[in-house]
C-alpha cells in the first residue's frame, strides 16, 4: 500500500513537470525536447533485427558523459533517455542519471532488462530514474531475439515489487518477429503487473521498414486497443505504417530530437546516423534552427516513434525547406559506426 502511494505521488510530480515542459515547448522552438544518449554501445544480446549494438565497445568515460549531459542542459533539453547497446552494462550509470536529474531534466532508460535485480532496481530508484522501458519481442526466445517473456517475466515481477519509477513494456510486430500474436500476451501481462503497454513496428537488420502482413496488422490493432486503456500516445504515424502508407509530417530531428552516439556526435536518429554528425560540444542554437526547418527525405517511411511524438508539438507551424544536397544524398542510408 505504501509503495503504491509513493508511486502515485511520484507520478503526480512527473505529470506536473511534464505539463510545464509542454507549455515551454509551445512557447519556444529553440531547444530540444528529447535527446537520446549512448553511454555504452556494447550489448549482452544480439537481436538479429538490431543495428544499434556491438560486442566489444568499452563504456564511455563518466566524465565525458557528464560533459554531454551538461551541454544538453545548456541547450535547454527537457528529457534525456539513456539507451545503447545495453546501458546497464555501464558501471557508472547511476551517476549519469543523477547528473541528468541535477539539471532538472527528466531521466529515462531503455534496457533489455536482463541485468535487473532487486538491488539494481533500488539503486535506480535512489539515482532518481523517472521511467524505464523494456521491449519484449516474443513469448519464447528464438534465433531472432532472446528478449522473451519467458526469460524476463521474473524481472518484470521485480520491477512491480520494487520500482518507484514508471515502467512501460513495449511489444513489437514486424522485423522478422515470427509470432506476432505474442505481442498481445506480452501487453496483457504488462497491464496485469500495473505497467503501461505499447506496441511498436520494428525495422529489419538494415534499418528498413517491411510491410506488415495480415496477421501482424490484426495484432497491431488489438494492441492499440490495450494502449488506449493504459498509456496515452499519438498513434496516427504507426497506424499509417501498419497499412503501408507514408506519413506526411515535419520531422524535427536535429532540433527537437537529438541522438547522441557514443562518439559524442549529434545524429538525426538511430536509423540515420551520419548526419549532421556535428560534435555535441559544438552544437549551437543556430544548428537547432537550421535542422528545425530542414526537410528530411527519410521522413515518409520513418518508424522512429519518439521522433514522431516530439515533432507533434510543431506540426502546425514553420514549414520546412528541402534538405541540403548532402543530407538528401544520404537520406536513405544508415551510416554504420565501426
């Protein structure tokens, strides 16, 4: 009972902060709303559809991560999400979370969940983590993904018992997932444990979108019904993707959304690494203003939902101009980080 009350109080505080950030987002377009930072490219798994990991990288030094967090605060960033790779492999992750919170920014974490224990969750509580997401791909592990409910259910129970932060469980369709109906089982289990549940359409190993089949579309629509009862999201983008339709929208990547790779370079997103590729330490308001008004050639078939969501705030204003020649030439390429 006490744990539930504590979560409700923290949720109310998060919502109030979120409301202030929404107001600020409408008032000014010169600051990022969301940034993803990568403190660790290495991962303890090797999902076949994923192009965002390796099996050898060392952790980014914590002092380097502090400088990046400080720079994002200087730019006026509202939310920082830590991802990877697998960020729980970073030995000083808690210090990075504390640094984010010290600046008044929201701190989130995307993890595969394998390394969670009761003690590790308590440390995340003490560090000030505000939300965590785990993407579960199937009920039983296979050669495409080991992120299965069978393996992770005990981790979810630990989160239900110990986490003070919000937990979202994302299930997926597309990208070679063999049993799309697993998404429904995963989503219902998440709600049963008191978490929010979402569904995503994932790309293949080359970062490309593959059209959903009939069964995948059916499962997707059923999952959207679960989402409406549990977690508010803007769904029109993925609805179109599920039907194989392009989206006409103004992608504000490089401005409202920043993806900071382990090398400290600013990219449009995880699937368009290589542009603008400016070191974060050199990123200025002028860069934000340029990218805010730059049309992205990859936007119509984009599957990166977090970029969709932050761009909603500016969908009604500031028409974009065609991308510069260099950006257009590379719009459909994924620059692999060696």
